[in-house]
C-alpha cells in the first residue's frame, strides 16, 4: 500500500487553520509563511479573506477575551493581544469591556487559589504576587485583599 501526498494550496491551508479557530491577521500570516514560496502573495490572500469576513481581528479579539477573562486580568490579555498583532484601538476597546467585570473575575480567581484571607504580610505578598502574575492591576489587588481583610 503506497501513501499519496496531496500538496495543499496556501488558500486551502489558510482555510483549514480558520476552520479550527480564529486567528489574527498577523498570526495567520506567520503560519502561512512557512508553506509559501516566492510566488505566493500572502497579504493579498488574507485581504481577500478579510473582505469575505472569514478573517477578523475583531472576532479574534472577542474570542481571546471570552476564553481568558475568567482566569486572567486585562493587563495579561492586552499583552497577549499585542503579541498576536492586534491593533491598539481594538486592544483599548477590549480592555474597557473587561474593566466592568474584572473585579468579580479577580475575586473568583483569588477564591479558587486561596481558601483563607492573608493573615500576615508574607501571605498578603504571596497572594498579591499570584494575582499580579495573572495580569490583575495593583489597585484591584489591594481592593480584593483589603476588602477580604475586613470580612
């Protein structure tokens, strides 16, 4: 039995990627470069996909926010979006929508990790570092740990 290999076109490869999940323009461009030859025009292909509504940085941003907001703060999510090549305005808008629920999300993340409120400075610092590593801002961290201090 012999195996036959089918060479996929760049267009088909891009469609296969997009069928699995959303990608940002830059991210998909980087993935396709590994399979492109000098005759392939990746920007033209991706612009066509954008025009057809198959590729959308806005949709990608919404998907990332939905997937990450229960575990991470706006700073970490914004950093990830920047790494994926999302425009600053989309990131700014995304962070604004996150801010309304960030306190509740951070409190829930804190509750899952720590069963008790900090009893001393070392515990407070440990809990604060954990929340900070998840991308929550210091003002928010102070609010959570201070409010919980008084319970």
